[in-house]
């Protein structure tokens, strides 16, 4: 059986499967979860209920569009929308009249959440912004961010965007207006922080290997193909510069043939300090969410892997 070019690219199959699952699950949400949400809204006055229904349809359409346009910004939107969907499913579940229907809605919502936060989905969406013959792989979130700061920022975004409109729908005019005025600024800051996490990646390009990580480096760094000695799993006794930001999971060691200049983040902001703060390293560590796929694709591109 002849296979097309995409099938020969490492990891593409799992990316397609994850994204298809995400799209299908989001598409059937109105059928699977909609009746349960309608039951939960049943006791509201007709005006607020209609407003809430229209708002939910608009949000569903925005989410569906995000699943169809794989980009870092839509990945951020989905990773805010999926937890909000989980909250909506849990909130509406007790009001459901049909236990089987309610359970099916919860399952579909769970599929959306799992698919939105899966590693293949993340790599597919960040790679959506690639140019030409390059491929991007998302980096793992730093340990403290993954465990605490990321979920907290997501809660801030959801509350900041939802609480005010919900109060207005319930005709609590003063409280709703206050919630919007007080909630939108921190929600915007938290959303920006989450989006910056979506923009951390490794790039494999014809010229070599690029690390694009604002948390670790003040500017992206390119290791030319001819200057790469080895890309591989980091040994336990490595002396490489740790740029993983305490991310959990397997780290990759990128070793250079000759010392390479990098500019650590937070340093060298002025021209005078830049030359002082540049570090010359022979190797550094980074933590992609799928290190095995990175190594397989690097090997396909004939980069030194070992």
C-alpha cells in the first residue's frame, strides 16, 4: 500500500487522530450535552434563558472554529474553553432528566478536555504556524506552572470572562457591570500568560535546530546543522546548561561541535550588558512534550541523533 508524504512524517498519525477526536467531540456537543444544559436552564425566566442559549451557541461556534484552524492562538483558546466546558457539564449534570443522556454528555465533554490537552494536539496546533520545510514541537510547561500557576491562570480567565455576563443575564446589573470591570483586566493578563506558554517550541528547520523559549532565552537560538554534534536523551550525569525550566519528563540534550552563544532570558536587555551576559555553552537541555517524535523527525532530516 502506497503511503503519502504526511504518513511518513513521525507523529503525524497520532496528531491527526487526536485532532479528529477533538473536532468530532466538539461538533456533537449540542446533541450530547445540549439537552442536559437545557434542563439546567429550564427554571430561568424566558428572557435570560434565551440570552444564555444564544451565548452558548455563539461560544460553541467559536470553539468549533478554533478546532478547525490549528494555530498557537486557537490552542490557547481551546485550553481555556475545554475546562470551562467541563465546569458547564458538571454544573448541568444534576439537572439532567435522563441519566444515560447526561452520562453521554459528560463523556463527550471529557473527550474534548483530554484531546485539547493532549501532546499530539498541542504539536499539531503549534506546527500550524510553521513556514515552509520546518516543524515545530511544543515544550513542556515548567513544573510550577503545570501544577499550580497554569490552572490558576485558567480559572482567572474563565471567571473574568464569564462571571460578569452571567450576572447580567440574571439581571444583576450593578454586580455584573462591576464584575466585568474588575474581571476583564486580570483575565486579559492571565490569557496573555497562557498564550505565551503556547508559543514555546523547538523548531526543526533545514538549517538545523532552533530553541524558541522566552522563559529560558531572551531570543531564539539556532544551532546550524554543521554545528550540531548530537541530539538525544539527556544522560543522568550531563553537564549541559539546563533550559528546561524544571519541566517534568524526559529532557533532550543538544550538544554542539563548538561552544555556542546563548542569551539567557532576563539578561542582556541593554546593548552594553548584552556582550557581558551572553553565555558560551557546549550543550543545553530542553523538554519537548514528545521527545521521541522530535528525535524521529530529526533523524528523518538527517540531523545527528544518538
